[in-house]
């Protein structure tokens, strides 16, 4: 039973995010009824196919794309597993990516609810590739030793937290 | 080009291949240039084509003994890290030193998947996971690899590795995992985007410039020109596999 408060907040969401409203409302209703929480996408206004279609048939698109890329060398981004991750991955408090297959994360949310297990992430990266490392020689050369020290200190701080 | 042809291009005999190569050599400049143009503008949705054959020429005279740049480049690109167990750690590319004792001459060369025209790994694979793309890049479709390792035994170049342990932090463009066989992909993810394989880039950066990569079917490619104007060898040419990797000054 949604309270007036949640009802109001839903309307607010719908108004302030005109483009996203349908997706948001349906996600919320879904979440309320099933106590299933699917993390919201972090990029993009909509998915690569209509949302109801994606909910039902995302595996078909993935497997089709897999064969096309593997055997025929098709490199378009639509339906690529890398791209699903780039739009659906979340970051933690210190701005590090959280693996997409961790408990509660996008690809795991429904799957653990529906007792589906997939092996894809035994091989496929679970987050976008890391940006250039701290000790990347180019950076050190360009910005000098002081910048390196600040960066190291920053990292040390963020790992302390 | 976008056909559903099974098993890639029809398998040519070695003889047909040689005939084709010489025919390609005899083409006039105009169709050659046209081919070249098409080859340059690879878009993301263009598919691998049988009009191409990717290959490599490695100049052993330029390949320095003790230099490991290509191997390191490969390892870095694909995130190949070992457990310090040489016998089983994944290795897509390795440096080999050959000494001719009678004249006391030592040469050094990298060996990796030779991307054969007639790959024995694909012949023995029970699931079709080992296969040859239309443009002759030999790959493992790890989605259907069952890890039986017949291909590893069939490969005369010892170019394949089996992954024994669970992996983490793979590169997004190079998925790898326990229980499957893997080998050099000619950096297919780069080639599909008109880039050079990581080993070639690393070799160039090291200043040795020992590797030329390109399309053997394009008579104007740097590779075809280099193959035409110098003598090169296939390793174990006697097996009739017609590898795509050739060696010069060897």
C-alpha cells in the first residue's frame, strides 16, 4: 500500500524527469510489489530496446550479438555486453566502479531474485576498463613529480576511508 | 559479404592460394587502389571479409636478442598475468632463440598463433569452438569451448594455453576465463577497428620495427609489398598449413 508521501514523491519524479518518467514509475511499482530493487541506469535516457522488451528478452539480444561479434567481427555498440555495463554500472562513495554482478547490482538484482545464474562474468569484465594507472609514465613525464605525489596522497586517503 | 556462410570462406588448397597470390600480384594498379580504399574505411558494422587475409612478416634480423617488447605488449594488452608457473601460465606470444652451432649464429624470434590457412586446431575441435574467421584470423569461441585441449595438442607451434585458475580484472575487450583454451587473436578487437596488433605497436615503440602486419590479399599493403620484395619463410612449411605469420632472414 503506497502512502500519500510516496505517491507524491512519485509524481514529483515524473514531473521533474519528463523523459524518464515512464521507466521510473514502472520500475518503482515493480520494486514495491516484489521487493525487488533493480538499480537505475547511470547513463542514457532509455535502453537499447524498449524496456519491457529488454526485461523479457535481453539474453536473446546478447547471445545474438555475441555470435555476430565473435564469428563475423561486427563491432557495433548496440547490444554489446560492454555497453550494457557502461550504462548500468554504479560507482561507490569514493567513485570506484562496483562490479555489475555483485549482489544488488544491476545484472545480479533480478537474477538472484529469479534464481538465474549466468557464467558470463567468469570471463567478461564486470566494470569499464580502469583509466590510466597512477604510475603511467606519460603522466609522470608531463606533470612532474609533484603531481604524482598529490595523486598518491589522494589515493592513500581514499583507500583509508 | 554479410552471408551466413558456415565455417568461413571455402577452404582453398595451398595451390589455389599460390595461384591467387600471383594473380593478385599481377593486378593493374586501378583495381588494387580500389581494394585499398575499401580496406581503409572499416566501419563498426562491417563484417570480417574473405577478401582479406591478415598476416605478419617478422624480420628476425631486426628482432633483437634479449628484447621482449612484443611479448610484454601482448601481455599488457590482454591482461595476461602469470602465477610464476612457467609450464601452465597463459602465454600467447613467446621469444625463442635459435642457434646454428655450425656457424655460431644466434637468432631471436617471437612465436605465436601462426593463423594457418588450414588450422589443425580447428580440424580437431569437437565443438567448433576453434575456428577460422573469413579473414583467416584463427580464434577460440570460448562460449562453446569445453576445455578439452585437443587443439593444444594438434598445434605444431605450441601456441595455445589453457586457463587453469579463476581470473579477475580482465580487460573489457579481452574476456578470458577458467576452463577454456586461448591464444593470440591477432588482436582482433584492434584489427576490426583498423588498428595494429599490440605486439606490432610495442615492437615499433622499442625502435626495432621488426614486424609488419597487414592484408596479404591487398597487393598494395605494406605487408604484400614486403613479402613480394624479400624472401621469407614459413615455420614448418612442410606441414602445408600455410601460416599467416612469415619470417624473414631466418
